[in-house]
C-alpha cells in the first residue's frame, strides 16, 4: 500500500499498486470483449447479406395490388349506395 500527499489539493491518497497478473487479466478481458464484439458484428453482416432486398419489380407488383384494392373498394362503395337507394325505393 502506498500513501501519497497531494500538496495542491492538501489531501492524502492511499493506493494499492497493481501487480503484473492483474494487468494481464485486464488485458485479456479487454481482448475477449473485443473479440465478442467483432463476432457479433460479423453475425449481423452475415444476416444482412442473406436478407432479400426489394427490387423495382417488387415495387411494381405492389403498385398493381394497391390499384386492384382501390378498384375493389370503389366497386363495393357503388354497390352499397345502390343497395341503399333500392331499399328506400328511389
């Protein structure tokens, strides 16, 4: 244990010198953590490369489906209005 006096702050500090084994353990822990982070980033890249990316053809197909749905909604609205008017006797 080492006791030091800091004249600027007028304070005593007590510290325990770190042995070589403790420094090595810290370095190994940091190295393992970096390796885990690298493995995680590689896994993310691998998954992202396997994900199918949308193409312009997909967008065109979606636009066609959307148009069909709009037409169907319009037809349903006309039928509903026609049914309502026929019930009222108009």
